[in-house]
C-alpha cells in the first residue's frame, strides 16, 4: 500500500471520534447544504487542521534532498485520497448567500484562521 494511503488510514484511526462526527455532518451537508454550512465549517476547520498536520508529516522528509520534486505530487495524492472519503471537503469555509431580490445565487469564501 502506498505511504499516502497509510497516512490517511493512520490519520482517521488516530482521530476516530473527530472523523466520525465530521462524517455524520458531512453526509447531511452533502444532501442539504443550506442550513448546515455554519456547523459544517466549524467541524470542518478542526478536520482540516488535522489533515494539514498529517500532510506535513507525510511530505516533511520528501521536501529535502533529491525527492523535493515529488513532494507536491505526494501531497496531491494524499488530498485526493481524502476527497474519496469526504467529497465535500473543499466546501469547508464557504458561505452561501441567496440573493432573492436578483434571483441569483453566489458563494463567497471566508477566511478561517490557520494554525
């Protein structure tokens, strides 16, 4: 099994409770995002920080030396593996606004604090 897949499994197993809570809200959000965006963003911020931590651990050794050019591809594979489990992960931090006056719909991205 590739190392990035091992890290995804390790990340989920070591943070099982957090990921189970997020999976529940993620699945509800995928079906009906309208009323759940705030809660999804709040839980998603925690999950996103964990994902970054494990991505940094995975790529830390490859960023130095002769393997530096592979680090970006490795990070992308890691993120894609997470997207297989949580397809809506990229929606963390979005704010949906319904402009009924104009009959249009827009989505703005908010900036969540990073660690």
